[in-house]
């Protein structure tokens, strides 16, 4: 396992930020680490990266105990914190050379050039970091996290505050990085998770409430409550639709389109189709909506 978290708790005074948290991330996975503000995401990431100690429990990165082998673990992790602390008066290339020196890289010059190219900083490399847009500052943050070629990458809100175009650019960059490394990504943007993550872990009030592939989590919650949209060639009798087996309620009906809900995992589309045949109605479209990840998130953390 790239990351193994075992019974981690973190207490600040009387407040328990993390409550007996356990999870594992396999080597090569891109994992979305989700939760509302104050759920414990950043605290967990800081413990994994060795920035703060846990109150109890153990964390292993590539088999190494974070507490016992802190320096070794830090060499194997690339970390981009939420606030992305940078030296604004340094030039991009100068800053990356400085970071490479901290890791005592033998091939520092080559790694700096490689990271500048990889993160799309070629045009901006001779500018001061303070003169860069937030999107390019995030690229610099990613470059410093990658420069020592870590096996594990921890990204805390990497697209926070970016405009839509910048979000897409950083998302594509993370997708490319994810082909080569284990990535743990904290974000509030559900489309980001659906686009690039193999698995999601959802934390709420310091406890894990979901830990599975995105598809399985959506399917498990969608099975309990289905929403079906059907368009007929003419308006059916709504009262008859309500009485169909499996239909729990009519969400809306407008012109010839009806949106209805059913409970349980039974597929009610054949029942609707058979009803249409019986009433000599033509079904123009019949769709079952899977719950969006955003809806799943709300249900698990509300």
C-alpha cells in the first residue's frame, strides 16, 4: 500500500478533529479525499506528510512509519498545501533551484528544466512568483512538489480560487501526473473527482463515512432511490402513473414529460413501458438518472 492510515485520532484541546480514522490507498491510485469544511481533511493530510503529529494511531507511507522515519517519508512525498506557501520575491527558476537544493538533488539543473516544461511554466520561468497569476502559482506549487520525483503526491485543494480555464488546465496536469504516481487529492469540486479519481474517501466530523470507488458509492445510494424521466407522445393520466407498482411519487410533470421517483433497487422502466403499450402511448424517451456525486456527498455529510 502507498498509504496506510490506522486508527488515527487528533485532538486539539477538547476538540477531536479526527476520530479513529483508518483507510488505505493502493500504489498507483488517484484518490479524492472529500469532506465539508472543518471535517478534518487538511489535518489528515498534514499528519500523513509529517507536518503535525497525531494524538494516537499510526500512518505508513510505502511501508515506512511516518513518525519513526519522518525524513525518509518526506523524501517520498510531494506535498502541495492548501495555501501554497511560496517565496513571492523569488523568480520561478530560482525558487525551483532552491527547492532542488533542499533535497540535495544531484541532477538539480536537469530536474528544474524538466519540471518547468512538465508544468507548463516555460514562458513564465523568468518572472517573479509574485507577478504570476494564481493558476501559474499553482503550477509552481506542483513543480516544487514533484521536483524530487516522489512516489506519493498529496494535493490539498489544488484548484481552489482558480477560474474555469485554470481549473481545467490544473486538472489535466494532475491527470497526467496520476498515470505515474499515487495521488491523494482534496477538493470541493465534484466534477474534478469524477474526471480524475479512481476512488473516493469521504470524511465528515472527523470520521470516514465512505471509502470505495466513485461508481460503487453512487450505485449503492442510487439503488435505494431511483429517478426516472419519461417522455410520451401525448400526456398520460398522472393519477394512473402514480398507482403503477414501484412508483413512490411524481416529482414533476410538464406537457408530455413526467419525472417520477421509486424506492428500492427494482428497475421500474419496464413497468412504465408496458403501461404505455397498454394505453396506446408512444414512449419517446425513457431515462434513469444516477445520483450525482454532489448529491451523494450531501446525503453522506448533511
